[in-house]
């Protein structure tokens, strides 16, 4: 019995030693696979008390625009955070939305800048026009009675005439009868002036009605006075020009019969003419009556005529999408002839001082307008701007640029292309800022991959 108990105790002791040796051997192998001492795995979580401050979020592809809160762009990509301690925000380094270019490269690109400044924008709207006679200076000679053209004094179209110059003579039986009636009534008044009573009153009424009939037929006062003095009716009556001008239309022929109201002559005063300019629909909002205008005629190279806008027509031509604008011009020497074509320049624009930049400084993508501002030597920043009216070669800036800031007016497309390229590369992962490699935490060495323990 005693010997059996000793054997059992020995087996138990051997088992315990074997278990302890196996535990020690397995623990040793594990320690050898991970190094003499365990190395902690690096964590991206910042150490307590050293959290990085986020300034804002920017587009990962480098497009303009920032956000104070996390958001996604039109393609569904998250905006990248910009930290206060990032390399691109340290003192002397460009911000996340800026690009730094060496002075040598700036010179090679041919970059030129100009300051945004206050100026008066006087825009010029150009349009095609045609010369037309002033409608208020066109006169038509048309007798108000039936008759015959007895004689022509002006017998060609285009002949210049002076005011009061005889145009033609007419014969009319009605006119002769009216003259006889007035002559008899005038003589009767003279004969009965001492009689008084109803007879004299009736004779005066007859003379006045005869005179009114002649005046209604546009018989001149001189002809009526001569008729009253002589007492004899004339067989023909002479029609004279009511204004100095050009005979633009002549329908009267020698011996022809005319009816009441038929137009026989048309005389136009061309000392002042109109120019009807066809202004495009998008520019009509800038055109106002009273503004100055200039025209150039191909027939007179180098000669410029100045006038003023007198009327903007309320209708639009659907075929050409233009609105007629009337401009008045003096016509000394009658060099401006109706139906001539003219190149019209209408002066429009903002009356006061506005903030403006050169037109070449604006990069228009169709949906947004970008201006590249030189923050300092070799550092540029693209900004989205809101524009106002244009005036060659400047454009008004409503938002995005301040007075005195230097904007790039030459090679701005090259700077914009380089900015977008670097921003796109930085947004592809593994990079931060403008092409800067992503930096790891130097205080935390990279952990080695854990080896499988067998």
C-alpha cells in the first residue's frame, strides 16, 4: 500500500513539472515573436490634452469653397478638414486654399497683376442703325378740292426747295366759284357799311363764310388779301412749299386731274434726321433717353456724328430679338441721307464710382466666376466673385475682392490650372495640403505586424 501511494505522488509531481515547463516554454516563444519587450501599437487617436483644432473643411478636389461644418460635394465626396497645426497653416506657409509659386516660375509664366480700384464704368453698346427723315419734318401737299394741275414749277423728285417756293398751279371750278362768292360778299359789305341793320349783318356773314371756305382750302392769307383788294377771281391758284427741304415724292403731272385729299407732293426737311438703332435684348435695360450717342458712316471715313437718344420704342422685333432706339442728329450740309447704314455707339453705364477689375482677370467657367488674388509675392488665392455691369476693358465686382488687392490679369489660367492640379493630387489620398506627403506622428513609431504564434 505504501509503495502504491508513493508511485501516485510521483506521477502527480511529474505532471505538475511538465505543466509548468510547457507554460514557461509557450510564454517564451510568444515573447520571442514580439521582441524582448512588447511595443505598443501606434494610434491615430490624439493623446488627451493635445487634440488638433479644425479651422474649416475644404473641397477634396481643390475646387473653390469652404464650409465651417462637415459636408459633401456634388460628387458625394467628403470635404477634407483643415487643421490649425497643419503644415499649410504654419507661419509663412500658404493656406489650404492658396498656392505658392516660386518667383522664378512666376516670371516664366508671365504673371502680371493690377490693383482692384474704384472707377466710373462708362460702357459702350454698339448696334447697327439706319438713317431716316424726322417724321415731324415731313410735309405732304394735297389739295382739299377737286381740280386739275395747270402748271408745274417743281417737276423732279429730289429737287431742293425753299420755304414759300411755288410748287404747282391748279385750276378748279369750285375754287373759282368760291373766289367769286367772296369777292361779291366783300364788295357788298363795302357798299352797305353805311346802311346798317340786318342787311349789313347778313352780308358780313356771307363774306365771313366765303372767307372761311377759302381758308379751309389752304388758300394763303396773301392770296385772299389780293382777292379782296382786286375783287377779281383768279383762274388758277398757286401752291407753295410749307418748309425748306427736299422733294422726296412727286405724283403731280402736267394736266392731270386730282381728287380732294390726293397727295401730289411730299417735302422733307433734312436739317435734322433720325437714326433708328437695333439694340439687342440683353442690352436694352442699360439704354436710357437723354444719353449720348455717336455714329459712323462708311461713306465718310473718320467722321463721327454726335447726338442724343430721344426715345426707346416699347416693342421688340421677334425675328431679330432687338428693340429700336431713336437717336437724333443734326445734319449740316445734308450729308446724312435717308436709308444710309450707320454704326451706332450708345454711351451707357454706372454714373458713380464702383469697384472694378480688368475683364481679363475673370475666369468664367459658365457656372461661376473666379479671380486669382496675389496675397503676397509668390502666393496666390483663387476667389469666387459676383460681377456687375461690364465696361471695356473693366467689370464691376460686387463681392469677393476688396479695393487695393492685386488681381492677376495675365497667366491667370496657368495659375488656376496648377492650383487645381495640386489640389486634385492632394485629394487622391496619401497627401495633405497642396501636394505635401502625409506625415506620421514621430512620437509614436510604427507598429510591426504581429507574427502568428504557433
